[in-house]
């Protein structure tokens, strides 16, 4: 009897529930469930969202719900398809657009205070008289100094739409009272070339950090400037370059190729296939060319390196590149958000797929690839990189063997140099001691440095890191809980000295000064490339084995 009574109550409760929520079945337009019915995926997603919106126990942010659903869908695909909200989209596209709107400064945070390192030439800050070494205390009504704001928050305060005004409160060394500046934000160029200089009397060096809209113009100018200085050979440094715009990679590659030479092609079962090549003879066809790459060179960097290697135009030096050969097409939405969906794959002229293997829906394992490569010893020995015979290809002119399977394997492998590395150096770097010391040193000695070293050449030749400066770095480390370690300091002394001198030179002169100091000391890929480019016999032997 008790069981019958319980069953009656259950049926009554179910009837009441169905009665109360009959409108749910109505708006779903499915009536009472009668068994599986095939539904379009889009309809199902929309109906689930509606069920949650109308029936979930707590209040739901439907916009956030939709974003998470989009992300979840994309996560089942490849590791590079992604969704970005409006703010993230701005941050993603600004470096590739070649400019953003702001006040035009390069800065460091020193003891929770924004210190201006350099002003952009012709930018808003330079125009109103802001100087290197100035400290920005406030932007409009927002306190910056001592507020322990993250850099991303400070950047948001300083950037803004072109033509909008920002009022700055500035403290300048030697002046008691704050100085007030009112600036109109303007477009600030984002340069893709970090450095362009003559490595020796006949060898130019260009370091490219990204492939942006401005890259072709920057490359044209840099090449012309270097030619005027006597460049006959070129080192193109793509280390740590994560890529960017395909068109810029094609344009850069075409400088070194003949009309009709292929650069890259894409294959897609849905978007069609596309083939890209040099449309005219390049302007650097005969000089020796060496391209520097490492494990963080990706995408457009790999397209450029692959085109030069497969066309037997130059020698690739360094370590196997990242292996990012999936092509993302942006699909923007009216609210400023965007989906970047993989639509095709990149292939080098010899037919190698640049993309390394991946398992769909397993992005976490994909992101561990660098760890796996490190643990396998790949960064220390070329013999740790294993290729399948099925991934063997031939270059177009000399028939050299090159391998696919993901990334571009260099012609000359250079292992990671750990001789100057120590745990002590790691801890100083992690605490920001080395950067902070160098920036403080410039801030306190700027006038004397400018007087003692009026030219970059005099600085490079004569400025020395003294034992007293090293002692000050050790003392600063102690204040940041980095215990002194004389033995490990000796191991890393030359590394620390080069980096400190490079930062000081950068802050006094420009970004290229840093690389002029650091490359010969701390960049073995650069050193090996310079040796190859100045040895015509070895260079020719690598291209014509």
C-alpha cells in the first residue's frame, strides 16, 4: 500500500512539473519526448542556451555562456583555432596592423614607478617634451606610481583612441615639483625590425621580430641603408619570431628569389588551394645569405626559411623550428570579437608540410611539445631529431635532401649554449635584478654616460662593466632574497656583463645597440652564421653537397 501511495505522489509531482513547464516543450517545438529525433546542430545549441536562460536555478550571463560554448567547440579542433573577445582582439591585431594609438614611450617599472626609457620619434610624448628618465606618477586621475599595477593595466591607461587627451603628472630628476603634461594620443608605429646593422665591413645583419603590415617597407629601407654601408652578404635573424602576416613573408622571401620561384602553397578541402611565388626578380640574388632560426621561429618565419632552403638560395642555421603550419582565417563579429579558424595548411616549395603532428582536441599535450623536445635532447644534439623516410624531400635546384614532419630543420645545427647559465643567474633574472640594476644605472648616470660616450661606437669600444657594478648587482640580489653564490657568479659573469652593457647601451642609444653587444657573446647561432658567411668554400659546400 505504501509503495502504491508513493507512486501516486510521484506521478502527481511529475504531472505538476510538466504542467508548470509546458511552455518549455512548447518553445522547443518538440512536444513531449517520443524517442530520438535528428536535429540540426545549430538548432540544438540554440535550444540548450534557451533552456539554460529560462530554467537554470541561478542568474546566467548569456553572453559569457555563448563565449564559453564557442571556446569549447574550438577546443575540439586543432590547437590554433581560437576565439578572442573584443579586448583580446585589439591586443592580437595591433602588432600586425603596424601601429596603435597611445602616447609613444618605452618604459620600465622601477620600484613600482613608471620610468620612461625612450620616447617615440615624432610621437606625442616627444612633442610635449617628455624625456628619458622621467617618472610618470599619474595618468588623468589614476595613480601609477606605487600603485603596484600590472604592466597591462598601465598600458590600458596610456593607450586610447587617436585624438583623445591624457593628462600626465611627471617627476623629473633635479626638479622639485611635479611637471604636468597634456597630450593628444596619436598612432604609434610598431616596428618589426629590432636591429639592422653591419656585422662586419661586408655583412649586414637584420633581426626581424614579427611579420606585420609595415615589414615590407621596413625591410626595403634596412636593405637600402645596409647596401650604402657596403653590404654584400646578409644574416637574416628570425630567432624567436612567432610569425604574422603571410603577405609579408612572401614579400621578404621574394627579395632573394627569381621571378616564378615558389615561396609557399596552401591546401584546403573546403577553401581551395593557393600557390604563392616571387612575381619578379629579387634585389638580393647573388650575395651570401644565412637565415637564423630556433625552436621559437614559427609560421611566417618557417615559410621564409623553407622557401630559401627549398630554392637553395641560402643556408639555414640554428635549431628545428616550431612547426606551426596551420592557416587561420579571421572571422570578426560586429561586437569586436573574433574567431580565428584553421582553414588550410602551409607547404614549402619542395612539398613539406610545416605543421608538426597534433591530436585533435588535445591542446594540452600539444603545448608540452617544447618540454618533450628538451627532454629528448633535441636542443643539444641534431642526432636527437629523428626523421621518417616518408618525410624525405629534395630541394629544387641542387637536389639536397630535406625533411618534413613538422618545422624546418636547419642545414647547420647549433646546440643551446648553457656554459654561462647558473641557478644564481636564473634567480637574478627571475627577480628582475639585472634589468632593474641596468635601468637604475642609466637613470642615475645618464648625463655622464652621454658625455663620456657621445657615439655608439665609443660606447661599444670603451664602456666596461666594473667589479664594483657586479658587486652592486649582488647586493641588489640580496635585497630581493637572492643569496650570493661566488662560484655560480663566476660561471655567469660574462653573461651578466654582456646583458647589463647591452641594456645600458639600448637605453642610451637604441635597440640595435643591445644586439651589437649581446650577439657576439651570447648568441652562438649568430657566431656560427658569421663564420659560414665569411667562408665561401663552406657556404658553397653546404648548398652544393
